[in-house]
């Protein structure tokens, strides 16, 4: 049985062409047909409203601009959402740090001792002159971050191996770890640049992103309701549209 939308046929060739865009879904064919049905409904509605459908995408865009509306989230609405959902606005303890990585030393005990001695020597240099950290990282570190002065950026608890994490979160911001930190990757000299305790994010800090999020959600809801109304009013044969 052929598929029609208010008497307009959706051909098998159209379905096959569209299906390539939905291969990552549970049912690519059904997803393709659904997309084609919605597209046809919007195109028909655009034509009814007097839009030139020679350029289908442009016509549908103009239709949606005209038909979709929602009240943008103002500061009060954002504050209300923030107050009602505090669990979404928590931040764990985090830090910004750099490191210089040395290999553990492979082979015999002598190689291991020499590797550690080299790392210890550089540790003493950076402790005596912290401003040399980036240059020494570029010179000695076996981590790719050495090219950026050892910079690892910001990370939170649970993102680094335990020994590294423990050293970072027990060192004050602006300080260099007093001893070498040994992990499975080697010996680290760590410079902790910033530390931030976990806790509730301030409303002022999340307001711009929260406002954008709420507006996006409102826009999606408006689109959902509009498409649902078009499906309910349509005569669709040969395919059962799922609930939107």
C-alpha cells in the first residue's frame, strides 16, 4: 500500500533516499517515513499560507517563523527554575594544574634510580625557581602537554589517577608538590595553579546558559505541539504515525 499525506504520495524512492539519513536509529525506514510525512505536512501548510514553495526549506522556515511562538524565559523564570532544581547547579571540587612527567625507568634497578634522580633534580630546580616550570616542562616532560608548558587545564575529582588526584587536592593553589608523585605513567612534578571547592553554582554564573536552555526547550515544545496538531488534522494513509 502506498503512503499518502492528504493525497500526496510519498514514493519508495523517496523513502530509500531519506533512509540513509537515519541509519543510526532503531528503525531507519520508519524514521525516514516519519520525516517525509512531517516535511510534506509542513510544505502543504506553507503553501496554504501563501509561501512560495519553490525553495522548500525557505518556505518551511518562513512558516515556522510565523506559526511558532513562545514566551522567552526572563530572569524571573530562570530564577524560579534555578531555585526549584538546585541539584542541576552543583559543581564538584576542581583544579587547574600543570605537570612535568618523567618515565619510571625501564630494565634494571640502576635505570630506575637514574630516572628518579633526574626527576628529583628538576623538582629541586622548579622549587627554587617556580617561574621556570613551563620552560622545564617543555624541555623534560614526556607528556604531550610539555609543549604547552605542562598545562593540563581544568579537571575535577575522578578524572585523574588516584595518586595524581590526591597530590593535587592536597596542595594549595599556587604551590608545587613538595615531592615527586609516582603513578603508573611515571614521576610527576605538579604545579597547582587554581583550586575550587565544590558546591552550589551562583545564579549569576549560570543565568546566561540557563536562559538559553529554557528558551531552547520552549522552542522544541512549541514545535512538538505544532507538528502534533498537523498530524492530527491530516489524512495519512499507508503509515501509522507514532505519537509525537
